[in-house]
């Protein structure tokens, strides 16, 4: 079953742009319990409650503040928050290539499948195969829904996976943990212990098969749900529908710029962007002229119709309609 594209943009490194789309790579495995009003079976949401008075407050009386000391806040306005949002570029901008083994799993957070679009298959395959053969991954920055993320672009079989990462200051240090130091006195296992441990590991080793691992709690709850459905013990709840996100599709396949990137041609990128913006401006100007022509034609025909007899007015109105269509 085909998955919905949730984001469209391009992978960018050097002067090369690879047009791609993102697809969710995971599903929620737990059981989602919703709050319902038992009297009416309506969904129950969260109220805005003043924690000191316990009273509900209106949305207009809510402001956003950042606590910089205990009990001391700085108020940030919606306009200031909007200005601080990262600029959406629709680009997975690779900052650096690093060895895959150098990035600990603790930094990886949420994976997305990356698929080529707009005839980007060849360049996509080139990047994927190059990363696989060199054992490298791309460390990139990407903006998704106004939020900037650090991400790792990782080859996985026929696909590239974009795994959103935690920022460096979001991962706690291990320095405070009481961990056995490698090679420390009294911590080094004997040869016989290592041999037995290796035999146990070998005995429990096998090929990775994710289908062998199930969420037992979810299976038990869904079993109860199935029994109650068969017994007719169900309720109807109307949920609001989600809107489909808007996509941007203004990327260019620049495979021929790969060699220029190797020669240090990154400075040409702004020129390419300027040319693209010039084309956009030209399209806007043409659209404005077309709209002005339609408006002028309509005004002329309407003015002529107002000074004529009913029969001539009808004729003038037909002329106005033809003028708008021609414009």
C-alpha cells in the first residue's frame, strides 16, 4: 500500500539538488485511549485552567513566557515567536559526511523514508550507493512544519532514510553514571568467563526478524476490543477530520553540478537562486498584467452598457463577457 507524501523538497549537497519526498517510516504500536463523556460519548479535551485559582480562562488572556529563573518569566509575543521561526527552505541541507559508526544510537529519534520525485532517481541512487560503499552518513538540517531538525541521511537497502536526531545539548552526559571502566582492575573478565559468554551469545544469535516481536499489551487489549465488537458493545464518536498539508514543489535537478561542487563551486548557488527568483517574479508580473487587462475590459463594457437602452445593454453585457473570456 502506497504511503502519503508528507513533505516535498530536495536533498542538497554542494551544488547538487535531489528532488525527494518524505514518507512516514513508523506507526504507533501502542493502544490509544481517548477520553469520552460517558453521558453523551463526546470526545473530552483539555481545558485551560489557571493553576492558582483553578478557574478556566479565555484564550485571549493567555500569553507565552519563558522561565529564566525560578518563578521569573520573560513574555514573548506571537510576533516575536513568528520572527524566530526558522525559514522554510524545503531542503534537506547536508552539512557534513561522517562515519556511520561515529553516531551513537541515542541521538537517533524518528525515521522517515526518502523517495525520489521529479526524475531524481539517478542522482538519488548515486548518493545512496556512494554512502553505502563508503560507510558514511550525511548529517543535515531540515525544517519541517516551522521546526528545524538535525537529521542523519542513512542508506538502507534500496532506500535512503532520513532519521531526525536529538540536538547535542538534548542528550544527557554519561559522566554521572557509575559505569565499569573498560580494562579497570577487577572488572576484566577471565578467559573462561569470556568463552562462556561468547558461547551463550552464539547460542542466542539469529537473523533479525522484526515480525517475531509483538506488543503483548496491545494484543491483549485489542482482543478485548474484538470480543466487544462481536457482542455489539460499541459506541459512535464523531472525530474532526484532519486537513492535508500543503506542499512545495520548486526543486531543480542539478546533477551536472556535481563536478563543479568538487571544484569549490558553492558560490554559484546564490546565483542559481537569484535566477529562480527572477523567473518567479516574471510569472507574477505576467499574471498581474492579465488580471489588469480583464478588469479594464470589464469596466469598459459595463460603462457602455449603462448609457444604452435595455436591448443595447443586453448586447453590451454579452460583449463584456466575451472580453473577459478573451482576456
